[in-house]
C-alpha cells in the first residue's frame, strides 16, 4: 500500500494528461457529423478514409523525406560538437557548450518567426545579402527550398540538445580506458573510434528515437512560417498540420482525430523499428 501511495500521484497525472486525451480522440474518431442524423457512429469509416486520403499520404511522405535527410545531418553535427568539447583541446569549452545549447532554450514559435524574418527575400537577411552581393540567392520560401529551410530551423534548434546527450555519455566513460589507450600508443583518431563512439551507441539510440518522433510530429515551424509563405506551405504540409487545420479550420473534428491516431501509430512503429535496430547494434 505504501508503494501504491507513492505512485498514485503519477498515475493520476498520467491518466489525466495522456490516457484521457488519447481515449477521447479514439472516441471522436468513431463518429462522423452528418447533415441528417447529426453525430452518428460510423465505426472505422474515418480510418478507412484516412488510409486512402492522398493529401494525408503526401504529407507523410514529406515528413519521411525530412526525417531521412535532416535527422542524420543534425545528429552528425551534434556528435562532432560533443567530441570537440570532450577533447579537452578547446579553450573556454563551457562557453562553447552553452552557446551550442542556447538555441534549444528558444521557443519553437520564436525560432520560426526569427528565421522567417531572416529568410524574407523582400526584407530579411537573404534580401540584404542578395542586394549587397548583387547576386540572386535562392528563395528559402520557394517550393524547392522550403523543406530545407525548415530543416535548417529544426537543426539549429535541436543540435545543442542532442550534443548535450552525447557529451553527458562521453563524460561517463571511465578515465582508465583513456589511460590504457595512451599506454598502448593509440592516437586521438583511434581513441575516438575505439572508445568514444562505442560508448556513445546507447546515447545515439536515444537521440535517434527522439529525433524520429520529433520529425514525424513536425508542426510548429511550418505552421508559423505558413503565415509568411502560404503558397508553398499548404494546410497539409505535414500530417499534424493537416489534422490541425481539419479540426480548427474545417470543423472536421472526427476525421481529424482519426488522422491523429493513424499518425500516432505510424510514429510508434517508426520509433519502435529504430529502437529495436539500435538495441541490436548496441548488443
């Protein structure tokens, strides 16, 4: 009973903040608002519509492409930063560590607004550089560049977060391993490949899983930037944007709930595959 007493506050918050919203979303997804008969039970009809909705699958393919390109770039940058900070060859390492982590403390809405002003071809940094250099720089809000522009914002935001995960894992490596490597005559490259990278594998799995989930749930940055570039950022640019606009702009709450549940299942599957593969590699 004492144990249940300790975990009861967590269970109450868990039920209220996670179980209840998911349960309510599933409940909504089983109904449909009709002109005749009002809100009627339709079973899995909304899910069937979602699985055959081309606008939904276009958005899924878009975030999948975003994940494949952006996540490796971000994690490699975070890994390089962590290795540099752990090398003990940098002066003022705490300053660099804080500077790299600082963008993570900026709210996503503020970051998207800030980069939106930077990207502006009429008024932003891109416009000023184009004018100063007398060259036509690519428009970050064009159809061929918009996904890369959003990827740059997300990379800027979360590289420091992943760097801190890697750096914490490197700090946990026993110093005796480095001493033994130096006695054996190992150079810095051999120490990185033989000691540091193997020690980072569990942290890499964690960072990759978090990054995969975050990429598939992409919402804030494109939603904010849509106000600047509505032509290249449609309402179904990402699955979460599609569900949001269906619900709050289209009043299709039931279908939106089905879209959200389907996307949640896809995210769980993708994260599970990455985690299973990562555990096998670690083992």
